[in-house]
C-alpha cells in the first residue's frame, strides 16, 4: 500500500514521499529524524505560523511473541544553533503544542519521543484452539467531544489541542483500524458519522443508538462487513424503565463463512453518577435479562457484553455481574460502584492493594436506606431485596493471567481510565459459556499511565484505554 508521509520542512513547507524518507535526515530543534524500520503512522506537523508542532515520532505498539516489532529511532542531538534561533524568533518548535517564548535548550532538556507498548497475553487454552473459529472484540469509551469540553476540570493537565475532536478522531480511528478487530463496541459517541466515514473505508458496517433526553452522545457498534451479517438488532432505552437516559445495544451476528456460528453482542454505557447505585444496578440487570432472552431466541448462542460499566473490580456491581446476584440490604447504594475510592492519589498511595469491602456499617446503611422505588429500579420487583440476572458471565481479562504491573488482585487491569479525578478500571468484556478467551491485549502499567499526567494525550485519543479480547468458539458450542 502506497503510503505518503507529509513532513513539514521548517522553512519550505514541502511534501516528501515516505519512499524517499530514508534519504533525508532533518534536524528540528534538537531532534534527528530517521526512517522507522516498521509500519508506522507518522503525524504531520501543525500550522507552524501559530506555533503548533506535533512530534512525528510518537508510537503505540501492539506486540506479541509472533508479531514483528515496530521500532522508531529518536535521538537527541546538540541544542538548536544560534542561526536557527535567530531565523525563528517568532516560532517555537518544541514538542509541546504551544510555546510562544523561544529559548535555548540544553541537550539534556530536549524532549524525547514516547513509545507505548501493549503486549498480547495468551491464555493457557490458546494453543489447543487453532482449528476453531475466532472472533476479536473491542470495547472502547472514546470520550465524547462535548463531554471533553463541558468537563474541563477532569482534563486540567491535558493540553487543549489534544482534546480537540479533529485530533483525537484520527488517533482513535487509526488505533482501531490498526488493531483490525472483528467487532467494535464504542461508548460516548457524539460524532458517529465522522467515525462511520472512516470505518466504512476500512471495511466496517455500523449502527448507532443515541442517548435519550438532551444528550447527544450514545453507543455505536461496528463489525467487519465481509465477515459478519446482522440477523437482529435491539436498542434499549433505560428511560422507559425509569433508569435515566442511558442506552444499550444488542445485535445477533452470524459468520458469513460459517453460518452455524452466531454470536450475541451487547454494548452499554452505564450511568456515571456514583450515588445512584440503584440505577446502575437496574441498567446492568436489564441488559443481562434482555440478552438472555435474545440468546434463547436464536438457540442459546454465546454472549459477549462490552462497555463502560462505571464500576470497579472490587465493587458489589462487579460481583453482581460475576455471581448473578446481589443482596441490596448488605450495601449502601452510594458505594455499589466503588468509584468513590479511585481518586488518583488514593490509588497511587495504596499501590496494587485492593480492598473488597462488601458490607457497610449499620449507621451507613441507615443513613442511606433503600426506598421502595429504588428497590424496584434495582431489582425489577416491588418487595424483593435480591437483584438477580440469568447469565453466567466471566471477564475476559480476569480469565487470562497477566502481570502484577498491569493487573489487580482479581485479575482485572489496574486502570482502564485516567483523568485528574479518577484512576482505575471501569471497562470490561464479559463473555458467556460457548466462548473461551484465547488472548487479550494487556493494558498499560500504572507508572506509564501516570507519566502522561492524564488522558487523552499526544499519543492516546481518549481518557480510556482500548480493551481487546480474542475468543474462540468451544468445539461443542
């Protein structure tokens, strides 16, 4: 595939084909650029006249034992010469987006390129599943454009250009296309047609469900059009059940080449509000119940549920998904999601240690007693304190053993989301019987995330990380 890399010459603003890049070695404010040895997106610079410049050497690497590594060279040279400073008195070519005051930098102070490496982790059963059909599924909260602008306090450490949708959209789509998943579940989508135009060119079909009320974001699904066809779709509007304006999607997909293989995909963005545990629980319960009915309709086909569940791995809501039941009277509804204990400072102070407090004090239960309406929303019944769902679910990441650098005490990622007020895991890929996880794309270590000082950043287009799991169908499934 003919690729063209647009490299802005500092003085002539010329375009140079990638095929000729190996002939060129340019010095830019202390950087030495050389041709990468593998396939790599090299971003062009911004408008130099406004002082914007994008470092072209940033890289996101997805690595497995059988994949070729992508290598980028980035070496610091001596600081900018006097002539360069004199000829660019009104410009700055810092790695940062905007630096209106040009200044001489010592070589040790020059910014270096940042490379994020995410490794594929194989499961113990992956070697025995080579002959069976596989499916790769992504779940990704892409951070809605309006949300990023309306909640600037969450992104106080993020340079404004990195929050702009035009910049983030390219990063998000490039990352998804490079991963080549079969199925994609996205949350916080408020520019669906922007994404659709890019994903369609990459061979994907899609569907979208906007949240109800005055909200403009919603959930979106994409799937490879040449590999899957949709047999049935169902959208869930939780406002119809008195559970706020969130929505969810369900879709029955059939493999084009193996029509006996069908799969039910669910995509949800659960309510954020930590104080409304009743609504969170009700939304998850309703999704599971509807997924169960649709799976039964098509012959007990296997289920994958992806999404931002706005609940942590140590929370009662997580336990509800994993165990299929929850006794409301043992919990404060304000603590069901576990989000209030995931301030970045608290997480860094406690390290990998996780508390699993499934009960609350009597005084707290009294101060947050459940009303009849809250019980009805949470359980779907008038006078029952037990919430139940009919599925037997497993988390794909918790099922594939990872390292202590990226996993917590229950096997989930230490963090799938990071901004100034939250550092933790809220995103999951759940699967039912009939499927077995073959491998997962591991998340980033906490120390690597913290070096960004908050997402999104120059290399990552959202405040969440992509979750990607590969499953194979059980031979007798």
